[in-house]
């Protein structure tokens, strides 16, 4: 069986550090994990962390260029067996719902034919906002899968629905799709 290839998109949530554990767990399971960090994510975590854990190049605005004559977002989009966004901000969900593609991750999301799985993380009021809920409904209608969020104490200090789904459970779900 060829090595399953995952693109892991990480966005600007306080939960971004938990994506490192996810990248590590999936790499240990034999998944080739290409990590793409948004500018928002770079405020929370460094590419070096993911490069060390996945032993692969990590993609940011700094290397969003051409590979063998092909734009990086196209080559990553074509190679992926699955694209997972974890954590996904309200901003990323809105961009994807409305077809906005101002950076590497959002361009890749429009260019890929692979299934897309989104694991949101945000303040509960942001999650329940009608704009976010409409965007989620639109994406679900288009075949995008959602994992979580879960309820609990949020990093902002509020209780509510908005926590990133537990990392071992996200990993289990992704493995069941990539290594059935
Ligand atoms: C400390 C801090 C924590 C944040 N946590 C979240 C979060 O968990 N979820 C979210 O949707 N936005 C969060 N934001 C706001 C995003 O970082 C902001 O919307 C950013 O533009 C997202 O960019 P991106 O989606 O391109 O990564 C946070 C901002 C700050 C300063």
C-alpha cells in the first residue's frame, strides 16, 4: 500500500500547539504529513516544531513558490489523500465557505480533490455566531466533514462549545480514513 499523504493545515488559534501532537501521532503511524501554517498560526507556533516532528519541510508564506515549475499550493493539493485543518479558526472556515484564497492553505483547499476534514477551535460565542454556523452548514452541504468542537473550559476563560476535539480522537478518525 502506498504511504498515505495528509496535508495538515494549522491556523491561528491558541490550540495550534495541539496540532504538533497530532502531527507527531500521525507521523508515527506511517502517514506522510505535510504541514501548512497560516500567518495566523505563525503567531502561535513555529515551523521548526513541525519540521522536527514530521521530518518534512513545513509550508508557510516563506516557501509558497514553485516546485518543479508548479505552484506549491497545486502540488500539495494534488498529492494529498486527505486535507485536515486542525485547529480551524472561524476565519479559515469563513474563507473556505466563501471561496477566498489569499494564502497557501486557502488556495490549496480550493485546488484539491481530496476529502477535507475540519476540526474547529474558537470561543463559544464565535462558534455559535450565525455567520459561523451558516458557513459550517454550507461546507457540510458541500461534503466537508467536521470533527468537534467539544464543550469545556476554553482558553479565553469562558465555558462553552469551541474546544478542539481531543487529539487522540482526531488522529483515530484520520487513520480510519487513510488506513482503513
Ligand atoms: C490569543 C489569541 C487567540 C486566538 N484564538 C483563536 C481561536 O481559538 N479561534 C479563532 O477562530 N480565532 C482565534 N484568534 C483570532 C485569529 O488568530 C485571527 O482571526 C486570525 O486572523 C486567524 O487567521 P488564520 O485563520 O488565517 O490563521 C485568536 C487570536 C488571539 C490573539
